[in-house]
C-alpha cells in the first residue's frame, strides 16, 4: 500500500560553503521561498500563498484525514468563501496572516490544546489571539461542512477577557468636548484659525447622545448613500445601519429618534456645510488617532483605558443614572434588556431598591402572615 503524500511544508535547507541556509517548500518537489534562516515569517507567508494558489487552481480530493490537510489550505478555503461577504476584509486578512505565520506548515492534526495555548502565548494581545483562533475554528468547521476533511478538529480559545465598562462623568466629558472645539492647528510652530479636532468634538457629542458604536457614528452621512448610516434631519431619525445591511445578531443597530438637543447640533453642522457627521477635509474620518491624542493631552493618567467605545458605556450609564425605563433604554442603545440590566443596571436609582427598603423598614426577617 502506497504511503499518503504529505501536505506542503517548509524545510530549512542547510547552508554550505558557497550558500546560505534557505527555507524551501516541499510539495512533491522543492520550491524556493527566497527567505533566509531568520525570515521564517516571510517563509510562512510564501507557503500559504503556494498552498492557496494550488488550492484555487486544482482543488484537492474530498474527505481527507486531518493529517493530510494543511491549516494554510483550510484558511485559504475560508478566505475564498468569506471574502465577498466580510464586513472588514482588511482586518480578516490581517488575522489570517497572523494565523498562517504560526500554523502555515502544520496540519489539522497538529491543532491541539497545547498548540492553541502556544499560539496565544506568542501573541502580544490575548484578546486578538482569541479573535484569531475564532477565525481558525470557523475555518475548520467550514472545512468539514465543505467536505475538505472528514475529521472534526477542536480549537481551544483563551479565556474571554472581562469587558471594559468604564464610563466618563459630566466633568470629564465637558473637558474633552470643549478642548476638541478649541484646539487649533499649528503650522510652523504658529497656531492657525483652523480647528484641528472639530471632527472629534462632533464624534464625542453624537456618540454620547446616541450610545452608538464608533463606526456607526463616523461613517454616517446627511444624505442617503449606499453602505452608510444615514441621518434624516427632517424626520429627526438616525438610521444606524445601512439599507440592506446584514447586521450581526450581537451588534444590533436599530433606527432611533434623535434627542432634540443633538438634532439641533446636527442640523447646524449640515447648514454650515458638513456632508458627514464626522468629517475631516470634507471626507468621513475615523477619529481614532485624534481621539487618543486628545484624551492623553486633556486627561493624562486619568484617561488611561478610555477608548472610543467608552462613549457607548457612558451613554448607557447616564441613561441608567437618569432613571430611564430599561426597556426604552435597551431599545435605544440596540442591546437586550438583559444585557443592559446585567452590565449597567446597578447605576439605576431603582436597582435593588426594594431590598434596601425591606431592611430599613424592618420587613426583612419577619414572616409575612
């Protein structure tokens, strides 16, 4: 009985007197990667490209054993299926490159609890490692569903980190907004009249009033455009999801009626020439870097851990502190009532109020007749 052909893999060809050591792809015959001994990462990417090209040109036979299917092939298959429907294709591709750099010369049979832990350990962020391994798990499941392999593989994920739910108080919010409005662009060490962080101020105000995720805010337009959230200034309604957008179950973005004060701001910005809610030089702008710089400059050490998503936490917390009905607040924020109550409910003035009243009044411990 003939031996099963091994999947494509890397081999470090030793150096000699007249040549340096180089990584070679073994796949029936040898293919040079052009990468030296210390360029293992580049060699892994070359291997992934080799496997993906072969997979696309001539798909391999179905129902293979896990030991005969390379992880790089499974990831290539996953990307091929997902590329058209991915909401953030660049991020998906970046995660795939990180996976291939570690798993590129391994087979599905090499995916164990130990190797998953080793992968997570060599990543700088455990949150990112978990997200990347989620992609690997999805790729393995797709490989089974599409009959690439007949063997199920278990991908072990790192523990889910505790979510950040820090919020800002009114004083800190006021500092950030006014600083964003007042900051002027500096050219050749001379301040100009140009407002350098006006877009950040508008992002802060809109995020705070709507509790929307950052991308829903900075991508929003004052006119209907394909693939963008839309602010209807006449009706006073904010359509946070684009028309025909397939919104993830855990990332709901329902339309909301804009609060009067925010609507007045939005109408004024548009009247002054803005085409988008958050724009820089006439284009919608992600304020990520400018937001970070502003927080560091204004709040210093107090700003540690504050990110754009903190605005969503702040909105939810303020609504609870204001005693807003949980059902209405949950619908406005686009989250379930259970999630709102579990994460932010302790800020509500009625939270466990009857418990405290029972002890204060002396009802606790008495048997009701």
